[in-house]
C-alpha cells in the first residue's frame, strides 16, 4: 500500500493506480530526454556536479530548477530512472525515499520532481531539502511486490550519491517502503546513517498476507451466493481479475485498473450499507465474522483496501516470490459471532492452501525484520490503519526487543483518521497512512536530530 495528508479518497485512488502497501509510484509528468540540455542556469558547482554524474555513468540526464536556487537532477542509473533535488546550501547529506506497493501493471516511473506532492513521502522530502539535504528517489524494476528491486535500485542510487560527495544518507519509506527500509538497513548496515518508516510493513509479509488471505477466504465463503460476493476468480491462489487490458483492448490502462478496483470494492461497500441498515441482521453478522477472522477493523475501508490488494495482487505475488507465502492447512478459525454449528461449517468449507517453502524463504529475505540494525530507526503508525495494521508496528517492537536493540528504535503511534470514501452516499472509512504534515515533519525532525546530534527523540516528540 502517500501524500502530505492522506485521506481515504487519496488512498483509494492510489489503490487504483498503486494498490497497497502505500503508496504508489506515479508516472513521471515530464520524461527526461537522453542527455537533454540543462533546463536551468546552473552555478559552477552545480554544473560540476552534473558533469560528474555523467562521468559516473548516469544517462538521460536533465536538470530543472528547485526552490531557493537549488536544482533537480533527473536521469537513469543502469537504465533505472531516478530524481534527486540538490538544495543551494547542500550539507552533503541525502534523504532517499522508497515508495509503497503499486497495483501490478502500474507504470514504474517515479515523479521527476521529488519535492512535488504526489511522491507518497508525506512532504518529508521537501522538509529534508529545506534542511540542506539532497532529497530523491529511484524507480523500481516492476510494480506489485517490489522489495528486492527497490532494495537494489535504492542502494545503487545511494552509492552513486556517495561518489558524488554525499557523506551521510538517510532513508524514509511508507507502507511497503517501510519493509524496504528494514531490508536496506538490516542487509546493508554501513550504507545508511539512520531511517524512518511511516505506516510500514515493519514485521514482514507472512503476517500481513496471512491477514489478507484469511480475509479473502472468509469473505468468499461467507458471501457465497449473495449479492455481496466478489467478482471473478475465487481461488485464493489466483488473482480475481486482471489488472491490464487484454490484447487488442484499447481501454486506457489506468482507467482499466481503476475499473477493476471499483469492481472489487463495490460489493464490499454494498455489504456495509446493508449491515448499517440492519445492525442485527445477517450482513452485520458477516461483517463481524470476517473482521474477527482477519484481524482488520469492521469498517468499509478496512475491508475494501485489503481485499483489493489480495484479489488483484495474488498472481504477481506468486510469480515474484515463487509460490504462496501463507498456508492455512490445519488452522482452526474462530470468531465470537459464530455459532458452534457455523464454526464447524466454516472450518469444513473454507479453502485451504499450503505455503511454498521456497516462497517463504524469499519473503523472509525480502524481507522479514530481524531487529538487528545498527543505525537509529524512527517509526510512525496510526493506531488504526485500513491496509497495514498497527500490529505491524507492535511486532517490530517485539522483534527489536528480542534482538536486544531497543536503544536504536523509537516508535510513535497516532490516532487513526477517518475520511469520506470517493463513492456516493457519504461512506467514511479509516485511512492508510493518515498523517498530518506536522506528524510527518516531526518524525523527520526526530530522526535528523538523533543522527546529527546523537540525541534520542523524546517519547512525545510526535503526537
């Protein structure tokens, strides 16, 4: 599965363009031409930096002005697009952002202005730029599950910036980007000086996809033969619907993906409408049962977003990791809203799938948190998040404690935020990554002071 202030409406759109874990890469609004002439009058020092970038192998270089006399360097490294904004008072530090999950089929390009709204960084890149840090991001090789490619491409950009003169590189990531942050600081302990995550998958993929797949399994069974059943394929090992137009279909690809999201979300929202109309009726009981089985909140966004991710991303997940990373063979499901007979029937009839050991191993490498990092880490999470549950933040705290590494972790929790969903009827739901600009800026300031001054952030630095 962000913007400077994420509403459910913004999250639903990102799920249309870039489903989960946060969170999308947005196609570049101005693709750079190969070695295009500079679009800004550069100072001698800036021109020297661009020349060095070219000498180091960067291609498709273009420049544009940035606030206060800085400039943005766009280009490619080993064929992968990147964009970095250098402030006029560059302090030789850098902050790199890793974005969240994007719906399979979404273009992989990132914004060619990393300071613009729309990167998903919640304004933190601009905050860092204003503090004298170069601020940027790299495209991934693929949409969907992209922890490995994001780790590799971001590390390549980090090494490039180090050769250009960066002395200290920090990291920030949202949603899936939080998992990428853990992958980078745990697998490359000397590459970064500190990191922060927001609404991140900071435990790992087995736990999160366990919840997502359990929700899909429960939803499929409990809404079977009702008007609320999901469209398309119901097999848990397959995506419900394609995310790219079929060959010969001239439908705009983005519009096609958005249409598929709406197809998944519509019966879910209809279920909640019926449940609200009769709080003691069948639909309300179905909602309570699914919520208890999956661990998500019993509210519209916390069903719609996970189901969109689980139903449209399964094929990509299996292809990327080599199979299913979660299995429910032998699991006994229970829910307070089940009668004894319903519990027996559910456990008898729910689809069972087995985890593939190779896929599990890949998911653990890319990436199950170990808690064994060597630099300061600051995390931010909503108490209720509709896509990446607060349980991910809690799990990281336990993992770090088991590793005896609490001195390097500070975690902030803020209330969940509700906002209208972009559908008729005034439906509201909890956001994914629902942070105010002040909360995001405060998290950045906490990390910056910790790294620069060695001062551990106060427990109440972010509220």
